[in-house]
C-alpha cells in the first residue's frame, strides 16, 4: 500500500512538471482549436492527479495538518476545486467567455499543484558535488540559458529574435544590468515582458534564495549541509540566522516593491495608458526593475520619454526604490532594527526606559551608509553644476534638483535615465564612469566593485599616509582578509573591463573608444546606461558584453573561487619580506 502511494506521489510530481512545461508551450506558441482543447484537457488531468496526491498525503500523515504550510495547501486545493466546479457546471459557455478564455487562472491552478508536489521533494545539497561558489555561478548560468530559450518562443516577440539577442537580453535581465539590443516595450509582447521581469526578480534575489527559503517554508526545516551552503551565500553571522536572513530578504523585497508600485501607479496619468490594466502592469514592471537595479523600462527612452521626463514624483519614487535596493539587504535590515531601537528609546520613560545597546548599527552599515551618502552628495553637486545649462536646461527649480539627483544616483547600477545620456558633457561622462565602477553596496541587487570595497581602499590610502600598519575606524580594526578581498575585486574588475574594451575595439573598430569604455563599465557594473551603441554592435561584441555582465553580477572573484580548490590551513609561516612598490 505504501509503495503504491509513493508511486502516486512520483506520478503527481512528474505530471505537474509536465503541466508547467505544457503551460510554457501554450503561452509561447500559437495553438489551433484542436490542440488547445487537448492542452486544456491535460491541465485538468494534472489538477485531478494533484488533488488525489494531496488528499492521500494528508490521509497517510495526519501530523502534516499541524504545519504552517497546511493553510497554503488548503487554499490551493479549494481554488482547484472551484475551477473544476465552474468547468462542470458552466460548460462550453464557461470555456468560451470565462475561465478558459483567459487561461491565466487555469495556469495558476497548475502552478499551485506544481508547488505542492515539489515542496515534498527532499533536496539535499552536497558540498562534494559543488561548492557554494560553483553552485551560485551554475544557478545563474542555468537561469540565463532558460531565459534565452523562453525569449525565443514565438509568442514572446512580435517578429522573432536571434539566439545572440535573446541570450544578451536574458543575461541583461538576470544580471539586472538593463543594457538592451532591442526595445523592450515595442519588440517584446506582454508574455515576453513578463518573462523579462521574472528573470529580473530571480536575478535580483538569486534563484537559490527563492528555492531555499520556500523549501524551508514548506518543510519546516532544512539539512545541516543546506544551511552551511546558504550561510556562505547570505553572509549570515550565525548558522541559525540563515533562514531568518532569507525571510527578511524576501519580505523586504516584496514589501518595498509593492509600496513602490502603488506610488508609481498614483503618479501616472491615466490618459497615457490604453487601460487600467496597462497602468498597473507598467507600475509593477518599473517597481521590480527599480528595486532590482535592473534599469529595464517598457518606455523606448526610459523616463526621458515625453510625458514622463517632467513627472518628478515618479522620478523621486524610482530614486528611493533603487536606492533601497542598492543599499543591500543586510544594511536595510540593520537600519530598520536601528530605527526601531531609536524609536523605542525615545518613547520610553522612567522604569520602562529601554536599556542602552551598543553597536545596534553595526560597522558594516556605518561604513556603507557614510560612503553611499558621501558619494551621492558629491555626485549630485557636481552633476547639478556641470549640467545646469546643458541637460538640465529644460527643467526649472525643483525639477533641476530632482533630475540632477536622478542623474547622480542612477549610474550606481540603477540604469534608468531621465536625460539624454549622449548629450552629457565630457566631465560629467567621466564622473559617470567613476560612479558606475563604484556601484552599489554589498549583498544588494546592484553591481560594481561595491561601496564597501571603495571605502576600504580609501581608508587604506589614508592609513598608509599616516604611517599606520592597520586600518582603524570607529574604534574597530578592519580584518586583513577584507582588505585583501577589496583589492582583489578592484584588480579583477579592471582586468575584465580592460579585456572587454580590447575585444570590442577589435570586433567593432569603427566605434569610439569612449563609447566602448562606457559600454564595458556599464556592463560590468550592471548599470545599463549606454551612449547608444549597444544595438549596433556585432554579434561577437554582444557576446563579449554577455561575459562582462555575467562576471560583474556574480563577481569575478567568485568565479575564480569556483574554479580553484581550497587548500587546507597549514600551521606555519615563512619569513616575511617587504617588496619594493614605488
């Protein structure tokens, strides 16, 4: 009896997987009436098998009723039963005018069935197969290739797309870069745009974050090996904090994206959209793209499009959204914790006074926030002065301030633009190079060498100038390994960018060096800003940029770590000698 049930669970799992594959095929290809009926019939088979499997599982193991995920299973089953009820009692009229006329509802039921079945699979990560760095790099490669395949489906574009362009777009989306070879809004269908935004969301957070947390949510636990691997990827201070960190990451992401989407929706003018649905889709697309620092837009000229370039509330919302996304999840989480502590302390009196806690705002947060704010202020002032009579000339008063702030913050991996980037003055362009290279903060959705790396390099210079042998700040000493990693990242970034510039200048020798350099810095730092040459590049140059974007997103240091075997720590040291540097 038990063997039969195990066989049922396996059948249900593979049937649900086939259901997802068929759903993608259904959306991606044009179907005639006969094929569509066959596909609809298969969907109901998937749902029926899924219901039988779920009921059998709870009958076999009644203790599952106590899990938190039981509520999800219950709602999912009720939703599926509702679909069956409507289909049986509404009949052909229902198919013509109701649920099957808009297949998204039926596909949702198939997706819920797939989640229920997949949640019961035991996935144990083994370090002997892949180390955390290899697992991280491999996951991105798989999502990029899958995304390229999906974008090549007939229904994803209006006129088809080549493999190189599909691979470039998929890489740009997963690596949250924003560089495009075709116009997102006009070239891709709504199905194609949904694929892009899903790739952006997965790329911004990482497929392992989604898979690991939802696996933990559905099972209520995880193996020790899984926690060790995730601890390396989330940089959690304690092993027990791995899943609480993942929970914060997901809650922060979806929470900010939801509120950002609502604010963007409220800032839009309804006459710019054919329907309310299009207005909602626009808001959601740009909220996700902004928080993930992707820079993708359904507008041909991004926010410089007529009808949006003077919408300063929209621009401020986008600035705040990509600023929070670029701060990094640990920083945002620590900042929220610090604000809660400060608020409680201000509101407490007498015996109920909250006791003093040192270092609520940790050293990592302090360095990142000070560096980010300093760079932002300096860049804003410089941009405002340099571009006052140039790209800012069409704005007045408050508009100049907002546009200058947008121009100063978007190069640090956001990628949106509210001005004509190609019209910037040469000094401004050089400043943008620097801002793109520095990028966002660590453990964020942004790229670049990161603000903490830039801060450590700057502190090291000041420390050497003062004759110190250690880097000290806020009565703390920076660990030697952090300094070594910082300079390794800086060196590797310049090597990758330099190699990209050399190769593109060979493949597209007619392009200006400044345009090629801008493109490579933008690609490595996952910014997405361009001086307008991306679409005109040869296939070879596009593939070079694909490699540069990938190296920038997963970090060249991570790629190297993935290929080199770690040596065991040996308890000895050789005599130390100084090397002549200058």
